[in-house]
């Protein structure tokens, strides 16, 4: 048996195992288990240093998941935008194709808790139906394979899907969204990578939330993918008790770049039922972006977005760098808090350096 399959086979999956491992009341864990599956790979379990640390918080159930905080089962209204089984078609030229109902480990903040782990809701029976939908919609040029985790499919089944999609003339780009390099890096085998590289242009978005997840084994897996010419991006979720600290997030983004992964998104946590204890204020996300922009490489600065409740799509948020704008000038604040003026094109003539800069900055320069 392949090493990655042994990892899955030996995963922590029961309330009893969890209760014994972390001294959690059995009644608490069983109540949560009935609501959302438990699964933690031995590898990811080994990264937990202590109860309540950032790795623990992401995968170990918490009794607060049962609290009713007026959050939603389907906050992004994906089911509303699902014209056929396994497809979410919201944006004009791209769609989401759910091809797997399982993950290597289950994130306690999962947006698709209502579906993940349930083979009746994300089923392989609907794969051909999804492919036919994409084939019949010429406007779709970009497909994101998701789930669950697409890389939990066997090589042959995954290749079947990629091969069928690549035969669709109007389909230009394939993307895979996966947390496997984080939870189960053993899955990134030489055989898998040889298969994937046949279907370029193929992009992959991975999911790391904390610098401790970027172990040597994870970096090796990412290196294999990068060496196969697969552009890698990272999607991080902003989570209380995990990464809601500017310095932690900066370290994560810098380590991702060292592993040849481009930071892509930081998501404000979705309004998913049972995840209130993970949610931070939006101001916290803006604080983190301010701590990145200008203070580290621009390559290390992702987009901070809210995936709008109700299906509005991803909306980017920025700190207040643009202070004012009219037909004559734009007034800007830089990462150090200094004010600058940019002259609009027109008949105003050229201004002196002193006129362009704020009074306090001119004083500093003089």
C-alpha cells in the first residue's frame, strides 16, 4: 500500500480516539461528531505541540461548534448557483467543479460543512453530468476542481476527469484547489506529478494557514509540483487563535515564497454555522495587510478579501491608502503613514517637489 494511503488508513477519526488523545469530555466530542466528521492524519497530528495551539485549533473539534450564532449552513449561496449536481457557476467565464467529497483532514472552519464527507451530496456519480455542463457552456474558459479535496481521488479517476476536460475546445485553464500538501504531503508522488503535468496549463491553489505547517516534507511536496511547471498559489483563511497576528502572517507569507508558492488570498472567515469562535474583525485583516505592504516583498502580499455572504463573490479590501481624489490631484498615504500628492494629467503645469509632498514630509527632508 502506498504511503499516503497508509496515512489515511491510520487517521484519527473517532470521538473515542480524540477524547483519549487530548483529554476532551467524551460527551462533547460525540455531540460534535454527529454534526461534522472528524479526521486528522497522523502526519498533521504530529505537528500539534500542545492543546490549543494553532495546529490543534484547526482540526480538533470544539464544543463551540454547536452554538447557534445566527450563522449559515451555506453562507456563499453555492447551492443557489448550482445549475447541475457538483457545479457552482457564479462568475461569467469560470465555474467550480466539485469532484471529491472527502478531505485528508477536516478543517473545523470548513465552508462546505453541509456537504463535505457526505457521498450523497458530492458524488462521483455526477462527474459526467458536470463535464457535460461545462462542455455545453462555451463561455466557461476556466474550471476550478474542488470538493472535498480533488487529490484524494486515485490517479486514474483524477486523470479521467482532467482528460475529459482537456478535450473541451473552449476550456483554457484548469485549476485544482487542495489542502493535501499541508495535511498529507505524502500524496504528492512522482507518479501523480508526472500525470498532472500532461494537462497544462494547470494551476494549483494550496491552503496553508500557519508557518508551522510548512515542514520540510510539505516543502518537498510543493517543490515537486513547482518543478513540474505548475504555478502554485496559496489561500489562507484568517482565523482567531491560528494566524490573527501580523508577525505570524508575515512569516507564513515569506515561508510560502521560499517554497515557490505565491500568496494569493487571505480570506475573512466565512459566516459558516458553528465557526463564530474562529471569526476575527475585518479591522484585524486590514491591520495584517498594513503590516505586510511595504514591510516585506510585494510578492508576499496577498489580496485580503471577503467572499460576500449571499453569493456576491470575492470583494477585496485595502487599508486606507487613497485619502482623496479630484480632477487636479490624488492624495495618498504610504505604508509609513506619510502623505503624498499625485498630480492628475491636465493643464495644471508641473509642480515642484515641495508642492507635491505633504508639509510634514517637506520639513523632514529639509
